[in-house]
């Protein structure tokens, strides 16, 4: 059994979950479910980012302690993921004591390796992004280049990580591994960034200014820079580092030592394009400095925009994923997000497109299920005939190949396009074979049996390939077909449908009334 470790970013515990967070988390969930159905042992991690200036200030504004705010918001995120059918194996919070231990162990390792020094620093800081930007990046307007928020001039003593000394190694890593950062546009963006000399990374803040963080182990007057703290969550959750062990046995060094089966390195980090530099530059160089293996892949997706504008509280155009989920069902939202966005590119949220996507589920997949099940009941008393189900065999194979190719290439919209294509063709097969005519003709019994068995077999395949994206409805479909459970991908070619007791219920995807 192969092992697969996939992560989402950990979300700031200062704001409510919105459509953008929901997108990355659903993307992670769909990939995790796909891998489980492929037979892999999956670790799917999500969580909340709870330290730093942003949280400290947000708590102050709301008259709470930082931890009170984090407890509240971590609960909101966890509840949101529950509502949206997210199947994470672990929800990490960076305020967990175990995590602080791993952060300290990582910093000590970097220091022991000679990669840390102390210096006075002056620069432009964005609390919104929790990052310094250069004079050039903030431009004459002096705003953070990612969200346009304010920046502040800061001069203080910091500890620095010699990130600059890893520039060549990082460029080599990217050049030798074309699929390390996907899609390729994002890879080029990072290479472009690396064509300029790489600066060192400030990894601490004076406690007098920011107290909400992990203290630097050798200097109690400084706390760890929140991005160093946050990125380390991926290692904490992997179980690769034991902060309580003596330094020589903590789990650094490549290859990892014997011990409990650690999940490091991650197979896939999912991120939005806004946090590409932190994940594709800061994180890998920190790992190099600590002698830890690099993640196997970084997938940076685009942004959901509304009327061409980024969703933001100040514009007031933030889409609430939970409201959509409550009205149309979590599965409808999941399908919309996965089928509508070309993985890697920006997409525009509109209620009209949501409806178009929903209607695909209702009119193509739902309709096929309804027709097939009703006919098995009407013509065969509700038991699927034991007959060859091979009429659409080639079409099924072709769709499965397209589906798996979509996942391999991280183009999930294509994978689900292939899945919907199969449902569409199965509907066309019903039109062509006209089972209602076969039912009236004498001598067509065997033919009708084969048509019905073919339809049910195809629906079993559809239940399996739609399950990662619409898990609840796919479960329901499998149960209406009389299947004991959703088949694993490997079982598909040989699913036995003869004799299955089908059951009719209301529409799988009820029609939405709209004004
Ligand atoms: N806490 C950091 C991440 C630390 S990871 C070690 C952070 N948090 S965040 O709450 O701002 O979430 C950012 C992530 O949310 C983005 O990378 C992206 O995955 C998702 N999205 C936020 N807005 C988005 C859109 N409008 N569209 C799509 N996804 C976006 O950054």
C-alpha cells in the first residue's frame, strides 16, 4: 500500500472561512478521497495558523485574548469542514505544545548548522501578509503587492536565516524537477523571482512588539517569525521530528532514521498563488538548512474572484461557502468548485454558473440514475438482470483513462469532465437502444437484459468516479443500485451487478427553483 501525505495551508485564525479557503480544502479532500479509493494510505492535513501580529491585533480589536480568539476560530473552521464533508485525518493548531517543540527543534538545528545570525533590520512589513516586502515590491503607493493592504516601516533586532546561501541549490532543484512546482506558470514565477539575488530571511521578532508566538529557544526576548512557525506545521503533523529526544536522535538528517512510520516528506502541498514565495522559497530552503527532505510537489492554484475583484471584507463581496452548502447541499458546492475552476487558473464566482453546474448533476447524472433504476423496477421487478454488461465497456475504459489522467496531471476539471462525459454518453445509449420498445417486443428479452445490466454497471463506475467530489450523493447512488459500498477503482472492471436489488427514491439532485 502506497503512502500519500497531502496538506492544505493552515488558515489564519483571525477571519471566518470563506469560499477561497473552502476551495483549497475541498481540493485537498477530493485528492485525499481519490487516493484512498486508489488503495493508498492517506494522511490529509489541514488546520489553523494561530500566532503572529495579525492574530494578536485581531484579538485586541475584539477584546479577547489571542488564545480565546484562536479557540473560537479553530472551532469555526473545524465546523465548516465538517459541514462541507471534509475528511481530513488531522486538524493541526499551531498553538499545540507539541508543535512549539518541533519549531524549537528546527530552529536549534538551523543554528547548530551555522545558518543563523543576528542583525539589525529595517524594512516594510505587511501585517496582512505577515511579510516584509522590498521598496520595489511596495512601489510608490507603499502598499502590500498581494492584497493592496498597508505596510509599516519597522527597524529592530532580528535573527536571520542565511536563505541566500541556498539560492543555487533551490534553482537546481526547480530546474531538475519540472513537476516540482505545478502548474508550470507558477514554476516560472518562482524562477523569475530567483533570477534576482535572494535575501536572507528574518526569522524572529522582538517580544516587546509581538509576544504571541513561539519564543526563540536561545533568546527569550525574541519570538519566532510566524511564517517559520506556520510552515513547520507540515513537519509536526508528519511525526518525523521528536522534539523530546536528545539532539542527535531528533529525526533530522537525510534519510530519516528508523522509528515510528513518519510521513515526511509531504507528497503534495496545496496552496493558493498568494503564498507561493513562502512555500516555494522560504520553506524548501529552511528544510535544506535543517537537513530534511523537500516536499515532493507544490501545487499552486488560482484565485476565486467576484466581478473580477478579489474577495475582500472591505469590498463586501465575500462569498460564504457555508450558506451555499446549506441551500444547495455541500456536494453541489464541491462539484461547482471542482468542475468550474481550471486547476491553477483564476475563476469567477457567479450564481448563474453555479446553477449551470448544478443542472449538470441533476439533468445528466441524476437523470441517468433515475431512468436506469425505474426501468429495472418496471421491466425486471427491481433485480438487475444477470447479463453481459459490456455494451459501453470501451466507453467506460476511455472515460476512466481520462479521469485518472486528469488527476495525474492535477487537472481535476478535466478528470470530472471525463466523468460527466460518461454519464452523458450513457444517456445517449438509452436514447439509441430505446429499452421501452425492447420491453414491448417479443424476442428482445436478452437484449433488454444486456442494456439494463450495462446501465447499472456504468452507474456503479459513475458512483466510484464521482465519489471523491460528491461523496454523499455517490454513497446514496451506490445504495440505490444495491451495492454494499462504493467500489474501489481497482474493482471497477469486474463489478458484479447481476441480481443487485435496486431501489427508487426521490431525485438524486432535486431541481432548484430559481427566480
Ligand atoms: N496562514 C497562511 C498560510 C500558512 S500555511 C503554512 C495564510 N492563511 S489564509 O487564511 O490567508 O489562507 C490563505 C489561503 O486561502 C490561500 O493560499 C488559498 O489557499 C486560500 N484562499 C484565500 N483566498 C482565496 C481566493 N479568493 N481564492 C482561492 N483561494 C484563496 O495565508
